[in-house]
């Protein structure tokens, strides 16, 4: 038996929408992990970095006007260093606490524009390969398995016994072997077709589903 159908831009949009939600969830999880790494790294280095910047800034302020060392400058630098360390010892805790609070508040603010831009990029990435498979197809069914043939003559298919996964959505029956299932890839068969009689197409799909191993469902 042979069934005929066409993968349309509408089908592509449906598949993009299905995958987009999963990809955005993965992206959100990745962003959360990266933010966690940055926060730990920042919390670890914030104090030493501010200390070194303050100390180096004061030393440079003493040295730069004449750009030469003298006993007076060395004494001034030493005194500044001692005073700075003492002040840092007593005041750094409160200062760092306030800075961390402000940083945390800033991170907590929603980043909707950035997320929307990221979503558009992910959607474009998903659409490119799906757009490439649009077009007319023939689905041949026999006792051994099914063969999917596109308008350019390209073929793909599976033996019935190879099918380990059947996924049913409102628009597709999707099947995969072990290798494809590990990669999250499927052969997608539309549940409806405008390329042939609806009853004949439905009967063909029933035959297709009856050959799929029960363990895959």
C-alpha cells in the first residue's frame, strides 16, 4: 500500500512550536547554571578585587604626580597601606554585603527583551532543518516495513521490528528506531493528508499503526 501526503509550512510551524518549548527550557536551565557559576565566581573574587583596586588606586595617586620615588613618597605609601588595611578590615563586610545585595537585586530583574531575542534565534535554528523537509512524500507499506520517499527520490524507512518508539501528537504519528530515539529524531507521518482520499489515507494509517510493535506504544 502507498500513502501520499505533503509536509507544509503549517506542519513546520507546529513542529517548531513543539520543539521550541523544550529548547527554551534547556536554554533557561543552561542560563541558570551559567549564572550560578558567575555568582559563585563573583562572590569569591569581589572582596579581593575591590581590595586590590582600592590599594593600587591609592598607591598610584601618591606616585603619579611626579612619577618618581622618594623617601617621603615611600613613607606616604606605607602609611596609606596601613590605614587602608585597617579601614578595609572594619568596613569591608558592610560594603561587600550591600554590593552583593544590589547585584542580586539587579540579577532578579526580568530580562524579557533578552529572552525574546534568544527565543527568536532558537526558533530560526529549529526552522532551518524543518523547512528543508517540506514537500510531497510517498509512504510505502509492505510486510517488512515502511519506506518514505520524498519528491526528489530520497528514501528512508524502518523494518517493523526496528520501531521502538511511537509518539502521537494532534498532527503527527512519529516513529523511531533505537538509534534515532537516542538522538531524539523521528520519521513524522501526518495524521491527515490533502493529497488523497481521506478514507483511504485513514485506512492506510490504521494498517501502519497495526504493524508498529506494541512495545513501542
